[in-house]
C-alpha cells in the first residue's frame, strides 16, 4: 500500500461551503483570493506535500546525525526544504513587505495541515523559524526587523525558541541563564538550554535563537526574565555574517518519535545577543506568540491524525479478509474488503468524525484570528472573536492532540498486525503525534489555563459568547426537519456544559480549589466533545442545504456522509460526554485525598 495524505475534498467543503472564504476576496487585502485561486493554492500545496515532502518521512524516521557539535539532517530533507522555501510557503499569511504572501489564515491552516501531514518532523524546521521571525516582527526594533525577518521568512536563516533548562522545565521562572549588559548595549548570554527543536542543523546559513535569560540584578522568578535575539553566527550591522557566537550543540535526544527533527541541548558561553522588547518583560513578549504556537501545535497533531485516517481508509478498501458476517460458516463465501466489516467501519467512522470535527475547529479558530484583525469587522465583533480565541486555544491544543493520538491508535488497529510494523506508516504517525500533547505546555497545563483563566475571563463573557454561537447553529438547524433531533441534542449538551462550567467554576473559587483543578482535564475534554458536536451540526446543516440545492451525483455521497457522520457522533459520543459532565460536576475529592505515600 502506497502512503497517502488527506484528499482536498473536505478541505474545500469547509473553505467554500461552511466558511465561504471567497467572501474575503471582497476586501481589498484579499481581493485576489477568489474560489479558483484558493483551490489552486490548496492543490499546489498537496502536490508539493505528496510528491516531495511525504517521501522524506520514512528517511526522516532514521533520524539526525550528531558529531562534534554538528547536526546533519536526513539527506532527503535538503531538496524538500529548498523547494518549500522556493515556493514561498514559510510565511504565507505574513506581510508582503517582509516576504510574506498576505494569505488568509484559514487557507494557510489548510496548507500547513497538508504539509505537516506529509512529514511533521520536516515541517518543524520552517514552523519554528516562522515562530521566531514572527516574534521579532511583533517585538523587534526596525533595525532588528530589517536584519532578520525577510531572511527568516525566506528560509535562508532558520529560527528557534530557547526556553527550557535542565532544572526549570515548565517552571520557566526558575531558569538560570544570565545576561550581562555590554557597553555597546548588546548582552553576553550564558547558560544551558535543553529540548530545543531545530537548535542545530544544516538546512540554513544561520540559526536565529530567541532566548529567555535573566539580566544581572533583575528580580527573581518570572518578573525578571528578558528575551534576546542570539544568532548562531554573529550578524554584522549590514546583515552579513560574522564569526561564531559560541552557541554550541552538546548533544541531541534519542526520542520515541519525531526522529527527523533534532532535539538539541545547547550551551551558550558569553554569546552575544540583543534585547528583544523590554528588559524584564521577556515572558510577556513570549506569551504574545503563545496562542499562535499552541494553535500550530494543534495543527501538527491534526495533520498526523488526518494522514492516519487517509491511510486507514485506503488500506480498508484494499485489504480483503474474511467473508461477510452473515455468511460465516458457508464454505464458498467470498472474502470481503475489510471496510465492509462492522467493527472496521466503526473504527473508520470514529476516525472520520473526529478528523472532520477537529478540522472544522481549526478552521473556525483560524477564522477568529482573521476577523480579529480585519478592518471590515466591527470593534464589537473583533472583541468577540478575541474572546472566542482565548477560550478555544487550550481546546485546540490539548483536545486536538489527545484526540489525534486516539485517531492514530485506531489507525494502527485498522491495519491489524501490519499497523505495528515499520513497513507501514501507521506506527510512525502514532509515535510522532504523541509529542504534541507534551510540548508547548502539557495538556494538563492547558486544562488548568482553561479553568483557571479562560473560563472566568471578563466575567465569563468569552464562554457565554461561545454558547451563543452554538445557539445560533441550533436555531438554524432546527429549520431542517431531518436535523431536529441533532439540534435538540446539541442544545441540551450546550446547556449542560454551561451548568457544568458554573458548578466547577464555583468550586474553583472556594476552599476546594484543588479538587476543582483535579477535574480541569475532564472539563476540557467535555468542552471539546460539545464543541465538536456543535461543529458537526454546523457541517450537517450546510450539507443539507447543498443537497437541497442539487449536487452532481458523484458528490452526493460526500454530502450525505456529512449528515450520517454527524448522526453517528451525536448517538455514539455525545451521550458519553453528558455522562462525563456528571462526573465533572461532582469534582471528586478523592484525587487530593489520596496520600502521596499511597502511590506504591
């Protein structure tokens, strides 16, 4: 079986039928992005992903080589990276003046899904570069922007973020890296950083590190952290390269997956850096990019899940094994494609319903990002979009990565024994996907953020706005007789989610706060479950409208499948979410009541 990635059918359904991205072409900024152009971009992205990036995935799993402080990436990555940069895919949604394409964010999300679904380890190199360059674009001086951003967006120079230290981990405030100010207003940075993805490699001329460190004499903890630009090779004022900057790779990690992306330990020894933003406000600066980084993490996880599903569908349509269950015992009964067996069909429908629901969530959040910045959107709607973003980002990051891992697990199962061996792609997707629930803030941290910060933000307005948006979809769906039962189910789940949030939020404000946070992860899970139910109802409503307007016979099964997939989700997964909400409302005290000594 040849490896594959997702088709563009569902992507185009979302872009055009559900979110009507062509509406953006009515604005001056996005005038060129009509339906034909959008489809051409998606098609070109998939061609590059399938023909050039996907073939590097197996090679990438062999890993990077480390020798004498130097890291060599898999050989196949060189050509793919060159073509990716030449196609100007690295900064598609960024300003043209810095080498970007000013592409709609939802379209960028669609292309990144395809690329990361082809090889997540490879895509991390340009992905991290974009994050570092975007940080300089947001926080840097005009001189810093001029020197760094264009070359990074072009992929000539790559970028990283140096946060984690051996004894600091998630507690960034405990970092020990120091910065001493020099007479020329540069800083000498000294310290050790670990788990740095793409911290040393051979894909670009230079690596631009964004580094958290504490200026000599600054306050302890997070208030005393500053952010610096520290290039691997010093950069002269005219943008040319100088001498080495004493940023040394001391080793790379041996990991469960993601072997094609080097995870480095770096040592900085009086490495010269320039302040990015203001002294002692480095963490605030870093957090400006956190929503984008966590959104990107969700896209990474989703890309693995979508590819696993595409492989599973392909395999199930090829693999012939066992007769129809109704023909068991008949010696002459022919064997069937396994897609016809009920349990395999169930596994595929689990994958399909979650892949399509998560894709819709990602595109919806991308649309919120976009509307929050558009001049044509009212200030009130912008504020609503920003609030929805804040509430949904922990769900995009944590719920998507958790469900993506489950989807990849089912993808292995569909292949049976072949899914467990390296000859087939499913086991690598499962291994690679797992990291997405760990980095950019573990999923437990996302859950605490949702409960501790986002739920009560602005007196609960973002959460209430989300319930209002759900209510609008319910009202629209109730006008379609075939969708009434699903609309009622989503409406009931929406109300119960509101009730659950109110109860859990109240406990979090009481002396039982630790018990409340013991239920933070289950609350995020049920919030994600209900959000997916809402989005499936949205999809089913749109599909029903399209069917009512008449479609080509070859497309009918796709749109009918949207309705049956939504029905499956409402009947098989939403009832489970309702039960989980009952458990969340009880905020069990047993978690914190169990003595630490009892874990033996």
